[in-house]
């Protein structure tokens, strides 16, 4: 049986990793007192970053959980099919 690939999860993961990268690139400009700061900060950028901070990490953990669940289902299915094929050989 051919495994289904969930490309939606792959693209969501790509988007979120890019968002994490951009978050760290923009940190010097948001006014939160990070390691390296720019003289000028942006309130709009800070508001956008705060909004995405609320969902970004939770969504990454969700995607990791779904990936783990799909892998576990596949491993269980492969294990059960190997057990049944071994059992059919012994009869």
C-alpha cells in the first residue's frame, strides 16, 4: 500500500520555519531589548511579532505530533504485517 504524503503539513512547516528565521532577523528592530538592538524600533513590527509568537511554536509542536502519529501508525502496520506473514509461513 502506498503511503499518503501530507504536503500541506510540509508546506506549513516550511512557512513556520521561515517565520522563525524572520522573527530572529527582526528582533533587533522590535524594541524588546534583545542582545543586539537598533537605535530605531517599529511598533508595527513588534505587534506583528507578538501576534505570531502566540501561534508559531504551538503549531510547530502540532506538526511534530502529527508526524509522530503518522510514523507510529506506519510502524505498527508494518510490524503487524510482518507478524502475520511470519505466522502464515509457520502453518
